[in-house]
C-alpha cells in the first residue's frame, strides 16, 4: 500500500487532515508497530578503517541481533573496554593498531557499534592513566562489517509518499494496522474529537500488534554470543 492509497482510506474518516500531519502519523505508527512487534529486520553494511572503533547506525535501529566481520560472526562484548578510542576527540588519540588480531568483538554505544580486537599475549596491553586494556580498535581496512538488526522501514516524506509503501518489506498484510493507528489518533484531535471511535481503532491496532508479535517470535532466531569483558 502506497502513501497516497493510505491517504485516500484515511480521508474517509479525516477528510481535512493536512498532508504533513498524515505523513507524520504514518511514520509514527510504523515506528511504534515495529518497536512493539520486532517484525522488521534488516542488514546494514559498512567497511572497516584501521584504528576506527565506532561505526554509525541509523536512528531506525531498535536492536542489534548479531554482527559479522568479513563473513565471520563475532560475539557481543559484555560491558565496554576500560580505555576508549573515541574519534570525537583528536587531542590525545590512541595510536592505530599495527598488529592484526582476528579475535574480534562488538558492543553498542549510543547510535553506534564499536568493533574491537583482543590483543595476544605477546603484545603489550594498551595503557593510559595507569589503566590497561586487552582490547584495541580494528586493525585492517576494508573488511565488511555486517549488522543484522531489528529496525523499522524508511520514513515517508512529502516527496515520496505517493509511491513510497507502508511497512515495505514486512510480510503479513499489517498495513491496515498502520491506518487504524492514524485514524485513532485523528479522532483525538480537537477538530475531530471522538474518544469512542478512537478507542475502536486503537483496539483494532493493538490486536494486530499482538498477532504480529506472535509471527515475529516464530521467525526470531538470535545466534549471537555474549562474552564477559576482561578489560
């Protein structure tokens, strides 16, 4: 279902709803639906850079399921390394790694994924302010970083809503649930205030959410591993 098809359906209940408000509610509904059901999963890719620890994730990411480096699954690190290597500050950066170690791990850091390597016993631990860590930033260029995640589809805009689709890539025919959400919210607006009708469409929406959760759990396979942080 395209955005323009959704608008025609919603206009049966809210004929005067401005386009920008309709698009905002469609996006809000999509994000809410995906956040509650975990029905939408996607794969994101990036390339490694020597000495770069963090790689930015889109705002639509809800949960990381697993990470692959160069087609190899790497475990999630429990906790962060005690010494960071954040490129936000260039006043006193850590030196770029010179030795390659394939014992790699990932962790999350506010909209980013951090990739580290555990250094071997023959390499001196990284030291700063009398603290030491066994983890360095990635040591090779152009390795594919592949993030498998629960996320939500790209948002509609005023430029693409006529051809952009609702819940693109989600199987199960849940587009009507998104419309029910928008219609419900429209009945809470002062110009169309009708709490009883709003509740009718809210119930329909929550029923679809419940059904989608069951479907999502049936498809949910998380083969990621978690390891403790030895600092």
